[in-house]
């Protein structure tokens, strides 16, 4: 029997140049906006602000330079309330959009952010719906424009945790591939493999469904053919468009299925290391992919996940007779080609392995993995990624 629940953003506008019409599209949400911008590119800021000005919308810009922390969220809420804004625009990568989603809902719910955080907080239910949040991604990776959570760093605990609620889906996502043309190669690489990971993991997860399956198949195909091109030639609009679609589909998939061991490790690693989330996922993906296949072959050869892994191998290699090893080699070669650093490059220590394995084992993402990995397999992932 098939049973599933499916949600996504209220409205998605996709296409080159769509960001230039943001003003007319956000007009129904009010006359005053707080723009949370995570980009150094003033040209992109000007595209957005000119459109808002033309629509008669006042705006205030809050620049952020790091992944969101609880303290940053509190300060940004103060600004939002001080300026009496009607809605939030998250402009940038996952950090800016997650900040926007967190501010939009916490500004409309009383109390401290820790009242609502998982793991380190009280985990209280968010009662009031958020103020409108509009997501405008400038990277192709996180899919935050269509997810119902925000990942925040709890500074005093040194961990990343989620603020999560179905209400947190943005009311509008505007995805303009032209905004990604200026992404440097290293960010194109890490965010691009993050997008690929967020297509692969939901497809083999224990909560996949027919809608997410279709999105994952299409997204994997597009990411595999276009990520190397976008890395080599950032101005290739067709490759950039493919990656934006892959990121969008991955975001929808992870919000409606589950992730797996890559993200199970990425969360505790992200709290420990000063490393981009996408780079961590990129380093882990081929290793987790191989260890999952080996574990399934050894302990659950009748699993429905194995044919799915084989299908992925055929999609990424674009070869109908591809084997498991062909797919593993393709992923390893991709990470080498786009120069993904090892975990040791971010000053990870082997002494940290034990606590990372413990925290990863308890993560919500790990619960979606197609097979429960044993402790020695989890240590092997870290050792090989080191």
C-alpha cells in the first residue's frame, strides 16, 4: 500500500530574468520588506531593490556573512520588528533563506528561539503562522526555497539544530538561473553536489513516494550532466538552469521524503567544523553511497533500495548497463574533478570520531537511511572521508 503526505511552497516562479519582476509579485504581501542578503554581489542586490522600488515597496537590507546562529536570528528579529516590516525576503544561499524562514516564524511567535529548537531547546510547537517569507536563491544546492525547516547553529552548544514546522514553507519562491551565473567554481561544486545528494538520498530513503521519485529521477539526470559543465563554465546558462531545477527538485524531495547517512553526518560535522554544509555532503556522498550498497548486499539483498541504487548508477553515468561500481567510480571522479577537500582540511581530528558517530546515529536524517548502518561502518565513513 502507498501512503504519503506532500507539501511544497505556495507558489514557485522559475526562469531566467524572473527576479527582475519580484516587486510586482511580492506586492500582495505588504509595502515594507526586510531583505536578508547573504551575497557579496551588489549587482544582484540592485536587481532586487530596483524592482521593489518600482513597485513602491520600501525595504531594509540586513547583510549576513555566515551560516545562521541563534544569536543572529534574535538580532534580525529585532530589526524586523523595529522597522515594522510586513514580510521577509531571503536572498542568497541556504543560510540567507533559512534566516528568512526563521525570522518570519519567530517574529510571530512569543518567547525565546530555544523554546522551539530541537535537541538543545524545549522543542515547543510553533503555534502562530509565520509572516510572509519570499525565497530568492542565488545558489543551486540547498533547496531551502521549498523546505519547511531552518538549520541554525546553537553557539553555546556547538551544534547545528533545526527549527521545523510545516508553516515554514515560503509563500513564494523565485528561482532565476541568471542569479547563479556569478557563483565561483568552488561554491558551484559544493552546492551542486549537495543538490545531487538531496536527490539521491530521498530516492533511496525509507520514505520515498511516487511524486518524490519522479522529481529525483529528473533532478539526478540534470545534475549529473550539467554540474561538471557549470563548474568549468559558470556562464553556461543551460547548465545553470539544469542545476537550479536539480536544487529545486531536491528541496521538494527532502521535504516530503527523508534524507540519509550523508546528512546524518553533515549536521554534527557542521556544528564542529567551520566548513560549508555542501562541501561536507560532497565529501561524504560517494563514500556513503558505496557503504550503503555494500551493507545492503551483505545484510539485505532483497531490499527494494538496491534496484534504486542501480538505477542511480545508470542515471549518473548515462549508461543503461552501468554497474554499482560504475556509479561509485563516477561519484568519486566527480568529487576529484571539482576538487572537494577532505574532512582533515577543515581540521577534523580522529579524536572527534566517537562523538560524531554517536550524534549522527541519533540524527533524524539517519533514520531515513535505507539500511541501519553498524557502528564499524559509521567509523569507516569518517576514516575514508578524513
